[in-house]
C-alpha cells in the first residue's frame, strides 16, 4: 500500500508527497516488527507512516527508519508534481 501525504494548498498547485515505505519493506522482506525494534519507533508510528495516517511528518522518525534500513529518504518517499 502506498501512503500519500496531500499538501495543505490546492493539490493541483503543489503536487504531493507519497510515502512508499510499505512497498520498500515488503519488497525486501522486512517485517514491521523488525523496523519497530531496529529503528526504535512505536508500532503505531510505523503503522501510520505505512498507511498515510501521519498528522505531521517527524524527521527524527524518518531518519531512524532510514538508518535502520540503510536507505535514503528517496527510497521510501517521493514527490509527485502537480498534473497539468
């Protein structure tokens, strides 16, 4: 499942950020439990990132996840520009 964060402004004006963490972990066979333990994040936090229920993105959480997974932010999220 791909998580999508929609910006406050009109989506057609600014585009959107899509969190692909769940796709990344599934493609590498990494369980959510391993990420919770290895990255030191709460299960509900991880679940929110995987399902796009994040009220505010926490850069510290993203940094810990990337450090544990050995990946870049661009591996677990992407920007989609506005469609014309």
